[in-house]
C-alpha cells in the first residue's frame, strides 16, 4: 500500500508521519518561504522513499551570499539539498522563465497609474523591488533523489534548450 501524503511550507500531513514512502515531492517557487529551508529540505528527504525525487523551481543567486539579495534569495540549492542528504542533484537554468517574469514586471510598470486596481498596484510595488536585483539571480529547476535502493527510479527527459549542471 502506497502512502498518500502531502507536505507544504507549513508542514507535513499526518498521513506522512514516520514514513518514507512518497515517490515525489514538488515545490513551485515556494521552498524559499519556509521558516527554515534546511529543516524543510530534511523533511522532504524524510518523507521520500529511496529513489524518490524532489523537484523544485526557484531562483539561484548568480553570486552566492550576494548581500544585495534578500536572505531567502541567496539559497544555494545544490548545497542545501546535499546537506539534507539528497543525491543526484541536478540544476537547470531556465532563462526563458527569467525573461518572462521580468517582462511581466515591466509591462505592469508601463501600465502607469493603477487608480483603484489594488492587484496592479501590488504588482507594480513588487516590480519596483524585484527588477533592480533580477539580474543577480537565475530561474532554475532543481531535481534531487533520495538515496538508497530504488524500486524503479523514474527517468526524466533532457531538454536540449536548457543549461544543465550536475552537482555530485
């Protein structure tokens, strides 16, 4: 019987308690919001069965520990995941995602006065904060494998348009 459980930035569902049976864990632009990312990475490792895969999307600093970035944007994902006990860590730069998110910010600013549009006002405020440091980070997708013997480790296609680095 497979464990059906879920994890979030806030914690893990009771169905996961004490088990390492999940095939995969996914975080889309959220992992850096954890109160303690190393603890969150260790928890993701704990709930994955041997050979289970963690996939996350996020930002990777161009220069590690760049003081111009907020602390949650300075995380070195391969190093963090390796410290949590993951193997087979791969990180792909996704320049097209970076271009898209900066373009959205520029369009929002080009729209001018948001008047009574609170959503546009919030987006413009975010754009003013994020655009000055946007080129200090790369958009990435990171995969990592829980060590141990896998029953059948899933394979994934390689994208020829992505820059891939393997971190052992």
